[in-house]
C-alpha cells in the first residue's frame, strides 16, 4: 500500500458534504412535443459542484414506467459516462410538466465544473412524450449552452429542462491514506 492506496484506488476520499442546491441551467421554453424512447440534451455548467437534479419537460403516461438517466462529459453520448441513474416516472396522466430525476450524490456523485459541457440522456423501453423546441418554432427556442437530439432522429433542437447543482462545503479533502505511506507487517494488541 502506497500513496495511491490499494492497486487502482483513488488517493481521495469524498463525503456528500453539505451545501445549498441551486438552479444552474434552464431552458423553460418549448414549442413542440413528440414520443420517443431516447433523447439527450447537452448543457454548459454555470456552477461548479455536484449535479443533484435534472428536470425535463414531458407528460405523465397513464401508468408508471421505468427510465434511465445517463450523464456524460462533453457534447452528446460519446463522452465519458459519469453516472447511470434509474428512475420511475409516476403515471396518472395530466398536463405538461417538468419530470424530475433526483441524483443521490451518495450513489452517483457527478462533479461538474463551471464552463464545461455535459449531456444528460433519458432512455426507456416505453415511449414517453417530451417537450422541446427549435429556433424556427413559435415561440423560438434557443438554448445557447448546448443542443438536444431525439432518438428518432430529430436534431438541432433543445429539450425543455433545468439542472440543479449542490455547491458542497468544504471542498473534497485528501484522505490521510493519501498523505501517509504505511508498510507492514502490523500487529494488533
């Protein structure tokens, strides 16, 4: 065991910390809807912290359905996968609303940095109805921090969405194991 800990282990230990959840990115306009089983939206983080919630514009189906939210670094789904978060969309029907994906930082810590681009992708085995918009629609929808795409091929659009970030205090600190190299053998009294 050296400064890196066991083979491949990180020299850092993190805690969820405490902090304030703040609204980061918003695209609250939509001028179209469609059914799909896959859609993604990139965004440029405005706040450094831990991504703790994604909301996307949609409609509740008649029955509950399972879905997955994946978070990637970079534009689109070819970047590094940062987290895979399963969630359930409650049924009941109803008007358009923002559907919520809560990202528990104890299970899926997604550290984001202001100015960097990230993508969230929503997938399901069940078609779901999304709200999105284009610059040519009425009203025009333009989110300058990223772009969206529907799995059925629609591109040059933006999903209706919001992201929330928790700014953690204190920032992550190196663990004692990272600073001290221990060699054995050791005996316990």
